[in-house]
């Protein structure tokens, strides 16, 4: 997949930075009894995951493009004046109109990005697809916690397990997917808990999934904090150069100083706007907290799974894994609350 604009910007900001990343380890392997369910749900998850990635790139690259191109429009507007090309006697005066055309083209491009982003609801499609992909990914992990024998129940497995939780997203696709796999899950899990090794394998699979989440959030926090530090340093440099340029303008009446005192603060404001709209600080802080909470959740699962000797131990494992899934759902809900208010028009 091609690198999106927002990813390119982050890579440029992180040039020369060494990130202490954590590897998630091998791919989690589900118990054999759950493999058919995992295989049945995987194509649906992959479809929504690809859609979430596509619209996430569009939305985040869209607002970064709007911010940065707005600063570029300021540069194009000031160049003819700063370099004296607007003077009738200047040799490049006949070409000064080209910069005006370039400014109009940049503004038109910004307008098109804005129009397409709002009309196509890039942010909304990203959030909906990401929610569906996340909920789909954890359906096989949730399935052993579902009571498939009771009559007249909710189609959505999440609403069966977390029936008192009001924060669950209302996703019709998840309900359809649960209904399509109800019979398969019931058959696979009818005797699964009584099979030797299932509970231990299920617990190990759950902890491996949480390990992957811990690694993801650890790396995300490290990357976001490093990006914020670089962006703040760059902004401080830009506004510092602006201040120097303004002071020099008191004694040195050079037209090129107008570029420094107009474009540099515009570029700094654009970078600050992009970082603010990305909510890097809040996402990094949340990820740091989740690393610790996911480790505690994993430890509770390990303690509950060693060893299982009766119904009470099985219930303890059931509750530990349910609590871990609830933690993941809560994190996703909080992420939606952070991102949703930042519509593309803010840029």
C-alpha cells in the first residue's frame, strides 16, 4: 500500500529519531475448536479493515493537506510583493501573475479536498468501518462467553455478553454476522469447555491477543510522543525565526524579510493545527495507560486459567476474559469520543 500524506509527514518529522519499539510476538493461535469460526469471520474483518485504512488515510491526509496548502497559499500571495516582482520596472513583473494563478490553484485544491471530504464523509466512513472491523476481530474471542442455548436472545453477541453496557456501538453488520455464524458457533462450542486443553488454549490465545494490543499501544505512544516533540521543536524554530525577522526589519528594510515574517508563522500554525486535529497527545496518554491495564488484564487471565478444577474456576476465567474484552471496547469507545468532534471542516 502506498504511503499516505499524513504518514509521510510523520516520517519526515521523525527523521533521525530512534524509536524503542516492542515486538508483539508470534501471531496468536486460537484453539482448534474455534478455528472454523475464525476462518468464517476473517474475510468480513479484512474487508472492513481495508475500508477503515482507506478512509482513515483519506481523512487524515485530507486535513493535513488543507493545513499545509493554506500555508503555501500565503507564501504564493506574499512572494511577488516580498521580492518586488509587483513593481512595473522589475524584470520579472510580467510573470508576477503566475504566482497569483498558483495561489488561486492552491485555494481551489483546498476547496476540492474539503468538498470531497465532507461529501464523501471520510471521517464518518473511517469511524464506522474501524468500529465494525474492531468488533468483528474480537467476535471469535467473545464466542465462548456467549450463551447459545437460551431462546429469544439478541442477535448481537456483544449485547448478550454486555447486556447492561450502554456504550456498545449499534452496528447492524455485527448483528448480521452473528446471526450467520450462530449455528456454527453453537455446534463448535457445545462440548468445547469439557474438552481437555480447551480452557488453557483459550486463555493462552486471549493473553497473546492482549500482548499484541500492548505492543501496538506501546509503539503508538512512543511514536506519538516523539512526533509531538519534533513538531513542537519545529514550531518553536519557525516562530523564533519570525521574531528574528521582525526585529531585523526594524533596521534592515529587505523585502525578503516579509517572507520570513508571513510564511514561517503560517507554516507553524499549520503544523500546530494538524497536530491538534490528530489529537496526538491524548492518544499517546491513553495508549500509555492501556499498556498497564492490558498487562493487568493478562495477569488476571493467567491466574484464572491455572489450573481449572471446577465450575467456579471456569467462571473466573470467563469473567477475566470478559473484563479484558470490556477494556478493549471501552478504549475503542473513548477513541471515538476523541476523534469524532474533529470534523474535516475544522481544518
